[in-house]
RNA sequence: UCGGGGAUGGUGUAAUUGGCAACACAGCUGGUUCUGGUCCAGUCGUUGGGGGUUCGAGUCCUCCUCCCCGAACCA
C-alpha cells in the first residue's frame, strides 16, 4: 500500500526540472555543515486532529518528510492534541490514512499529550524561577489588559505573586480545585513588548472536556505555544518548519526553550508560505461550512481539496508529490493556478491510465451496409485496441463492434460549423480502431433533434487505416450498442468560479460555482469497464480521466478532462476573445 | 496605529550571491498522430516606483508605494 517515495525517481519529466534547493534546504544544509546539531536533521509534521488533511498539508508533508530523508534523518508525525474540546480520535485515523496514501510513512507517531507530564514539570520550573505566574482573571480582563497594536499592555494585578503562592495555586489548578476559565498560568515576559505574543502569554487553561487520549486525567491543558516547541525539543527535532502566520510566535518559541534546562541544542523554527490554490479554499472553517450547508456531500466530495476527496476523484498521489516538489518553498504569499496541479495530474495519468471508450451523451449510429445474420441482427465482431499507446506493456483488449453503435452527440452536426471535423452528412470519419464511415443522413424527431445517424462503412478500412492511404480529419470514439453497459458519470468543474474566492465581497461562498457538478446518467461504456474496481482511474478516450467510485462501480468521477482544442476554437468563435 | 514578513512575465518559481534574467503552467503559430490527447518545433512576454554606489544592480544603500500576518484561555 505504501510506496517508498525516497527511492522512487520522479514520476514525470516536469518533476525532474524541480529546483533542488530552496531557502529552507539551504539553511538545513548549512546547519549540517556547521555541526550545529551534530550533523543530525530531524523534522516533524504536527497536525491537529480536528480536521482532515488537504492539499495545503501535502506541501508541508512533502517538505517535512523530504528534508529529513534527504539528510538520512527522521520525521515524526505528532498529533498536536492540546485542545480536547475540538479534537477527536476519528481524525487521528483519517490523518494516518491520508498520509499513507500520499506515500509517506512516519518514522514515529507521537502525540503532544504524551508530554503532558513533562510539560507540567517544566512549567513548575518556570514558576520556581519566577518566569510564570497564576492569573486569577477571566479571559475578557486578560484580553483588555493585553493592549493593542502600538498600545502597550497593562500588568496583571496577579503578576507579582510570590513564587510559593504561584506554585501552590498551580498545583491546585492541576488537582482540579478550580472551575474552567477561572485561572490560567501565564509566562511572565513583557506586557510592553511590541510583539503581542510576548505579552505574558497563557500557558495553561482549565478545561473539563474529556481528552481523546488522556480522558479526565488532566483538568489543565497546555496552549499551542507552550506545547509545540517543547514537544520539538523532547523529540529531538532540529528544524521546526511551519507556515508564515506563526512568524511572531517564533520569539516565544525561543523564549520558552531558552529558559528550560535542555540537554540537547534547542530546535529552531523556520516559516514558509502556505500553499494556496486558485478556485478553491483550504480553510477548515469554510470547508466545514460548505459541508454543513450541503453545497458538497462531505469531506470526500471530489470537488474539495482534501486529500480524501482528491483521492476519490482519481488524483494520483505521485502527481501531488511532484506538484509539491515543483512549486518549491518560499516566503512569498502566492496562489498557484489550479491548472498547474492539473497538468501534473494529466502528465501522470497520461503515462499510467489505460484507455477505454465511453459515450457520455449517446447518439445512435447505424451502419446501413453492415452485414446481418440470418435473423437480421447486425453481426458482432471484435476489434483489438491498445490499452495505452503511451505504454506498449499495457497490451491490448478486444472490443465488440457492430453496425449499431453509440457515439457522442457532440460528434455529429447536421450543419457543421467552420473547423468542425467530425461527422456530418457526406463527411467521412474514423471510428477509432474500427472502420472509416461516411455519413449518409440522419433521422430527426419532431423538434429537430437528431435521434439517429446513418453511415456506410468501407470494409477495406478494418482497423481504421485506408488501403488507398486516404486521410480523414477526425477519429471519434464509440461503444457497440448491444454490448454497452449503462453508467453514470459525474462531471466536475471548479468549486468556485472566482480565482480568489471571496475577493469581491469578502465572502468566499458568494463565488461558489452553482454548476460545479453535473451528474449524467444513461452513459454507455464498453463492457470491459464492468471489470474495473474502486479507485481505478482510466482515460475515456477523447474525454478525460475518470475514477471508479468506491461504492458504485458504475459511477465514474471525472478526475480531469483532456486538453480540448475544439473547445478552445468554439470559445474563440463565440466571440470569447 | 505598532511589530513582523513580502514584492521578478498573465500565473508561479529560479538566477553560480554584483556579470547575457531562466524553467514550468497558461496563450499563440506550425508539425507529427487512428484520441482536436500525447509528442516535437517555434513564438509571446518579466525585475513595484524614485534616488544612490558601481565598469556593471533583480541582487548592495536609501526613500516611497502596495500586499500579507499578528491584539483566542485556537492552532
């Protein structure tokens, strides 16, 4: 199930062009040379188990694991579970599963909650040396006293308690003597600091919620700032990589570690820009809102950027990894075009996905000169088609063919527009892997809608090549009508129509694309598609890549469409630009 | 308002650390092709603004502008 990604070569040519160095790798490299950590490199990936992993996490994962492994170091998966009110075991499992799918195996799995006892000891140490105190105020008062940008804060009236009193109170907090919210332990730093993070930040709060691992053992819980760097130090992390919004927390990270009796050199934090993608969102809160409102079906709805959704949609993990390595890391806030991600998906799938034929919007095609049997039914024969012209090793398959076929409605026009190469009266095209056929006419219903196309075939063109070397301008796909399987196809478009959801109005939901999903039933697919299993991704020739749904093997999710030259031409013709 | 960070084509990332601004995506043109796919060739186009140092500046100095983050007992 898991792949050894360190040893596997880049999956695509593009990935080979990825830059080998970035500012973080340069930093790590220089530390390795100056022997700051005795030549050791260790990282960690620290998700909070309160939501699902998304494409943004994939970037961090590739970085954290990539850097450690490049230096023969380890990367620990650490669940940052310091807030029992929002965290849950089910997310732990989901994160493990998604991480493995992405292709990474943590060298160790830990939890911040493993360190509660050690953290408690260290906190007492800080109290003893006068660097932490118990504040009896509520969160509103503390917030009021914190001041603002350019406005210094006020010292808490409890800031100068004696060490003995602080220690006693802190012990009693731990013993559960006080109600939630009544007291906190604060670091005693500087209420005048221009860095708000340093204005006596809270280290412990009192909570009665049941913790998913420690149960009711602890009535007090460390905050992120008090747990994170300490967890890094306990594990032996050397390079603590996180996103830009934690930049101001770095001073606090260093302050805590600088005042603790550590045996090893302290790890240090480096920030990088988080991954943003056009036409989508990675905010947990907003994602949850989409689900709660019913805009999407759930956390694995293929329109979402969560890893489970991407997997369900058919995005190969290798494409995600290649993409992440290609975009690199920097400190510049930016938003990558989702088209770039898609180009990696196509590159990977073009090489790996087997070809199949499927007709999404069927139109009957009758070959009027096709032989029939004694009972007047069209004779069936089997054509041999390549499973993947990009990879001979994938071999061939037999596909039934007869004089009664389904073709795509788009592939016939009674009156062809300029540059339209497909079927229309009098026009000859190739049925892929079959024969050259010439359209002799079409039947319409009362509303002028074409219901049946009539053609004659040239028996001398079996396989699709004309003996006389004559060329046709189009090759279309088909499915033999009497052997066809019915299927349903889910066509996806961008979830948000705007490049940057919410840029106009401030509300991303205003930019929701109302037609981000179209479910088409009554599709006709070749019989072998009945043998695909959940998660398989194939190319429907001329249409795109499609993934077999996990529960319904006759439901195909469109992973991504093929590049479509004809669509571009039409767009230009309709005066697009 | 204070502090921190950032700005290179349409988009994103690079530039041997002061020496011909490159790569990819997107676009466009053409070629190949039994997928209007793939592939191949070509093409378009870039250092936020002013001043300075220098033979030479994306890179150094200086002023300005704009953008992002920060005032949870969230992470």
